[in-house]
């Protein structure tokens, strides 16, 4: 920076003004804070971080990104990380980060209590919540077409849904990847059968959205008839007063864990670890209900909020096998792009 | 900087001047350095990812992209979309520029046209696209509400073309309007008095003189469309273009930065080709219309039918635009427009922009203030810098010969052609570690905007300078004025319209851009657009709309202020005879 400035100073007048303007800009400096990229939307992340500040006195500076953007930025900055913690987002995003070597192993006190699928064996990430997929449909649309809320994957193939479904795009969204692996799972991991189903579903899909929750509002507004979303997004849409139905397929549907991780080379590692300790413990996960965040807590000691428990009652939900998904993810997504998205 | 003497005799004189004029030589050196640092260096870092694999030079990355059917399809889609946007944008921009300058309309109507045309330019990203879906989507106000059509398909090429044309034609308008205004009315008047028909004058005099401006308008529209990300991501659906492809490769679940870089190269090549074609088409002719001789400045009256046509077109447009924006902006003032709850409600503004009095001073407690102030600050610093760097580049390109002038000119265009996402990532890669550790601060946001928006300054500067007779600055330097003096006393006053255009464009672009800075914004330096997108994602449309309307009103106010401050170019017009008496 100094070399540029001394260069600039010697330059013609108008250009010198440029140097002065740059030099006058304040530098980045922080004390007793932790910096984070949040994949959770701001309206959930902000209250959590405010509670954390209340509990520990540590302020969290954060910017919100979709999972793909957050990962791209963390990787681009890996030689000099700008944040300490990557907060929220599906485990598979974290798996991709491990491949790029961006995380630092850390095992918080809750580590031993968490079920195996909620923690990385070496502590590269730990889960802070669980998030099942659901079908969400617009009630007015259902009524106009004399439909019941879909109760099977095959119900979505009904021609009444032609061009009226929105769901996430597997090129950007972890939600979509979880959905595709759910379809593989209910088809007994028979890839050809699963892809035959997805191709059959294609004419009913109006739009594959960039973010996982991108279709919730169109469904709420009736621009789309329905879609497949994470339960947090679906129940949030309902809580905002949109007339939507949430249902589950009888064949079962997948769920994805949401995680947190410390970045390698973090500038405030101690504060970052405290945030991880707090987020992976009941201290944070007990707050979900208070702020109407409909994640399923990952920590076994946290009670499921009664109304959320009522929604989930009787639903058949299975975890996505991390090893199987990790090994086949890229190939399956490529096949989805080639055969389903752009046939 | 040593400059080998060019062969041509005339050029030798210029090069001598370069040596004799240290101010000019320093300016050229400084511009080279800045371009090298903030355009070339990140680009080289980026291209390294395409051609170098494990320390070995390879063409595989590029070949993989060029042979893939889907990537090629995106290439043709981008080309077609960009060409159409350039064409439609130029035609629309010309129609409005013509109406505004040649119809002898009252000033307040011209002011209204200005505002209606500039609205899309000052709207935060996605406003057009989201407005389009709300109007023409499956449950749109027009398609479903008025026409009652069920299940329309809104996502695709046509929607994207419409939204992009609406978003970018103001740039064509900004480029064409000052050029149309500056055409010496004597030239057209002479042709008319020689008995040529109006159409013939238009075809053989006006249009040819506008060639540089038309070419620039088309080029800017074309390039803007190529790099545009906001509209296709919302509206294009399955119509894949390069910019969205690149975004998916960078930030997608596949995460393939190498492919993104290769695609960015393809995009760059497209821009280069367009740039080269433009140069070929313009050739080496003279487009000078502003010389030392004054003119009457009053253009001949248009025939009645043409005048009526222009006027009603403009009037309809104003009504249409204002109505559209009224519908969109109502959302900020009612409880929930999405669900049709139209009870008047100011709560959305309160949550974003509340101000309280605490200890006798205003406290900005609303959640939007932080990002609003940062954005204004960044845009306000970036806009004049963009104008300085851009117009100075335009000046040295058109008026001086120096080694590598073509390369220099091309370099000024490059950052425009690369999608913001790629720029954002390449800036992080280039400026994240010492000695150039800039990320995380505000400076990198400013720098990013300056070099990203600079092409508009360069293009409008070049177009404007092409109109100004060289003898004007030669006269100045014969009188022993230095380059700096010639610039400030002769060229700058004549460049006022180009300065306004650049300031307007760079300020609004800095306030509304998103794709490049989404990777450069931080918690401390968050930007309005990033905040708005957060609100949209959270489904808080009313707050997003309220914020957008604050931004639109603010930017319009600034634009009008800039226009007042910098003013129109003060061409020496001879007093017209029909001036009202008693001035």
C-alpha cells in the first residue's frame, strides 16, 4: 500500500487526488469481536448473535451469504481469512470446504454428546441444527384444482402441477442436493429409476431457484402452486400468514444437518471457539422456539418445540448418508444438469 | 517514460510534445500504472487458473469449455441477447434523445422525460425483474389480474430481453443526448436550404455524424447485457447465459473456479470482438461538429406529424413508467402488497429509517442506515474519481499518440466485460495479502467501482472528444498554454455533458451494483443492495421496496443536483433573433 502511495504522490494533479481519497479511507480494526459469514438468513442469525453477545459480551460482525457464495469467498480468502467462523449452512457445504482445507479442527464441550451424524470425526465442523425437507403447497391452488396436499412423491407428477412447481437449483443450492439424494434414497439408490422420476417431474417445474428458500414466497403468493423446501423456510412462510400447506411424502424424505466451523488462520480464534461452544450447546438451541426458528435442535438435551413436534408427527424422515452423498455428489449433480435441467 | 519516435511526421510532433510536457507524460504513466494494478493484475491472476495447472501451461481448461454443448449454447444465448439488448436499447435511447433535444419541448417536459428515462437506471437491482414478475407472472397484475390468463410462462429469453432493455437503454440515452444536442445546427440547416428533404438530411447528415455515439451506445448496451447478472438470474429460467453460468461455476454447488475463469475469457473475447468491430465501422473519418465557429444553436422545427409522433411516444412512456413505479413503490406504504392488504402503513420505513433524538443529536436507529451511509459514501467518492480517470484516459487516447495506445484503450474496456462475480473473486485473490492488502476495507469497494465503471467515462469521453475540433486545443497550445491549462480551460468546459453522463452513471451504478461487491462487502462496510437482497431473501418485500424507494428518490435528487451544478455544455451559440425582448 505504501509503495502505491509514494508512486501516486509523484503523479499528475488529478491522480494525486485519487491517492488522497484512498489514503483517507479508514482501515479495518476490531477488538473483542468475532467475525462470521452466516449462511442462515439475517432474520435468524441476528437474534442468535445478539443472544450470544448478551451471554458473553462478544460482538459478532457478520455478513449473510448463500452457501455457495460463502464457500467461494472463504476459499478465495484462505491465504488471509477475513472472518473467524462459518455459521450455519448444510453439512455438505462444509464437506466441500474440508476438501479445500479451509477449516481448523475444534471440538467444543458438546462434541461427545452429539450423535455421530451431527459431528465431523476430527471436529472440522459440528452441527447446530437439523433441517428436514417438506412439500409446501398453496392452499388456494390446491382448492382451484381439487387437490389434496401431496402425500407421495408421485402426487407431484399430477399434470395439474404443470409448470407450477418451484424448487432449488442443484448448481447453487444445498437444498437441491438434499432433495436429489432423498429421491435416490426412496428409489433404493437406483440411479436410473431416480433420474427417470426427476425427468418425469421436469415439465411440472416452473423454475429452479438459486437459493433453497427462493421459491417459498412465489408459492405463498400463488405464483407457483408448490415446491420442495426445508421445513424452516416452509414454516416461516406459513408464520408470515401465507395460506400454505406443509406435508410429507409417505415414502419418506431426507434431512440435512446445519453446521458451524472455525476457519484456519482465524484472527480471533478464542472468540470464534466461544461462539462454536455456545452454538453447539443448548444455550443457543433452546432459543430457537423463542424466535420462531423452526430448526430441529441437534443437541439431544434440547426439547423439540410442541408445535414443531406436531408438524413432524408421523412424518417419515431419514438422514442423508454423508459417506454415500460425499462420494457421489459431483457425479450426481453433473448428471442432473445434463439430463434433467438441460436435456 | 521513454517514447520511441513514431514514423509519421505529425506524430513526431506530438511525441515531442509528450516529452516537453511532463504533466502529460506523468498522467499517461499514472493511468498505465493504475490500469495495470487494478485491471490487468487481477485479470492475470484469474487467467492463471485457466492456463496453469500444477505449474504447467495447459489449454485443457479452455478446450473443455469450448467443446461442451451446454457452454456453447450459453455463448450463443449471450451473443443473441446482448445484440438484441444493444439494438433495442440504442433505438429506444435514440428515440428519447431525439424527442428531448429536437422537439423544442418546454423545459419541464424535458425534465420529466429525463426522470422517466433515468428511473430504471437508479433502481436497485432486481426492481425491474421483480416488477416484471409481479406484472406479467403467473399471478401478475396484468396477465392474471386483468387478462385472467392461467399458467403463463414468464421465465425465458423474452422477459430477460425486455427487462434488460428497460434497464440499460438509459445508458444509450445518456450517450446520445449530448451528441445530438452538440451537432452544429448550421450543418443540418445548410443541407435543408440546399433543398434536401428532412429524411435525407437525417439519413445523410445527422445519422452519419452520430455514428460514434450510436456505436458507443450499442457497444455499452451489448457489453452491459453480457455482464448483467441480476436480470437473467431472476428471469431467464432455462435460457442460460454466460454470466449466470460463470456465477454458478464460482458460487455454485459444483465450485469450479477454473471453468468460471475459462468462461470469463470467452466473455472477454466477445467484448473484444465487439470493440474491434466498432473501431472498424467508425473508420478514420471526422465527426467534428464543435469547432471554434459559433452557430445559431436553434434546430429547425420538426414537421408536425413527426413532432406529434415523438411527443406522444414520450408522453406515453412517461405515463407508463410512472404508473409502473407507482405500483411497485406503493408496496412500501401499505401493510402487505403481496397479499393485497393495502391499508396505509409507514412501519416499513420506520423499521429501516427511524431517527430518534438523543441528547440533542439525531440518532439513526433504523436498521438500514448503516448500509445507506456506507453506500452513499462509497458512491460519492467513486463517482468523481471515475470521471477523472475515465475522461483523462479518453483525452490521452484521442489526443495523444503513445506506445501501446490500442492496448491501453482496450484495457480500459476490459473490466466492463467481466461479470461482477468474477471481478469480485479476482479482487479477493489479488488484494487479500500484503503488500496489497486491501480487502475488508472501504478502499477496495471504491477501487472496484472506479475501474468497473470507468469504461463509460472513457466511451462517452471519446465520443464527445471526437466531436470537438482539434484546432481548438492546438490553438490553445500554440498560444503556449500547457496541457493542464488546455484541458481545464478548453476541453473540460466542452466536455460537460460527458462529465455529467459519467458522474451520473458511476454514481448510480455504485449505488445499485451488486454482483462484484457481494464478495467485497463486509459486516462493517455493508452496502444497500446487499442489504436489500437480504430482505428479499427473507421475504420482507415491503422493507426491500421501502428501501428501494428511498434510494431512488435520493439518487434522483443527487442527479438533478449534479446536472444543475455541472451544467450543460456552454457552447458559444449566437443569439437567436427570436429571443424574447426585455430579458
